[in-house]
C-alpha cells in the first residue's frame, strides 16, 4: 500500500517502538527484496501512550479514543497541543488534567494574538525585528535538535513574555504587529495550533462594545459601566489603554459555527457528524 500510494522509498517512516523488532525488520527486508531500495531514509519510533502510568491497550480496558475527547467538548488543537508537549522519545502519560492545561496554555496564546488584532497601531519599537529573528532562529534550532518541541515552545513563550508588555503599552505599529503575525503563521505551519484570524464576536457583543464606546465619548459613565458589566458576564474583559479600549475577545467564541481544521478532519475520518458544543473551561474528561 505504501509503495502504491506514496513511493517505493519514503523520507520518514513513523511508528511505535514496540514494532521495532521483528515487525519493522521484516518490513525492511520485504521492501528491499521487492524494490531493491531502502523502504525509508529515516525511521522515527515514538514511545507508547500511558493512562495514569499504565500502557494504553484494549486488554487493559483503558483506551481513550479521539471521538471520546471530542464528545467531551475538547477540540482538535487542544488535543494536538497536549501531544506536542511531550517529546516523541518519552511516554505520553495521558491524564484529563493535561488537556485542561493545554486549553489554558492555548488561551494565553489566543490572548496575545487577540491583542495584536484588537489594539490600534501605536509607536514602532526599534528592537522588535531583532526579537522576531531571534525567536525564529531558536525555534528552528530546537526542532533540529531531534524535534525538541518543548524547547521550541519555550523560545516562543520567551518572545511573548518579552513583547507582551511592549504591546500592552502600545509601542508597536501596524507593520510590526503584522510582522509578528506573519512569524506566527510560519511557525504554525509546523505546530498547527494557533488561531491567527482572531476570534469572532457574536453580534450582541459587538453591539455592547459600540454602546460602551459611545457612552465613554459622551462621558455617560453609568451607561459605560453597565455595558462593561454586561460584557464581563459574556466573558469579554475590556481593558482601557493609552491607545483606547482593548477587548480580550478570544474568551467569547459563542456561538461556535466553525470547527478548527484538526477537529473537522478527525470527525470526517470517523465518518460522524461534528458536535460543536464547547466544553466548559476547567471541565475534565473521565476515561
């Protein structure tokens, strides 16, 4: 099937360590006898998946399927991010708390990207281009180090920490914000976890934001506070900065009309109709 659908010689062959011998030894021998070529240039063997310290297997009755996680309301990029946090040479010990931690980490990334979208252009920062180049170089070197994704993510987190205060004080102009977004777009070709287009606001939230801004301009502080409180109840926190009000808009994704690509792909592969009810923040999965 591999030679028919892909090629007689593959760049990378991926599988679990427990198939290293004799399965892959036999596979190599059969392929080379058939084609006269090596089956793969590189063989990447990952460690096994555990559940609470025990190997995930049907005989143990502890198999957690993707459809189970999706039905609990977790989305594809949360599951993907959880898996990226563990190096492929180390066992992945699945726990519900790992998915919740992945969700929190992604929301922090979403917060940062939301600021890039929501804050108006400000003053340019003279060192921003250097920060971006340094982060991208560290990210690339980490991946060259045996796909050390954790090290690569650490470089990304350092960049966000360094530039978050600059962004909050509105010391980035529109071109520099776009530079960061384009850098994240390149990184996302590897990670596939960012929500780079920002987060859609429901119409009623947009109406409340406009009402509050009008009240502020009219110096109707009571009406402005009422609109702010109504937004807070919907999960939108409005922060007043030197450049004007900024909204943490990623916290309000309702109603969710579109699935992320990873989730949509999984549902398609399962041949089932997507479920889009989002899990409540902090909700855990019970295997």
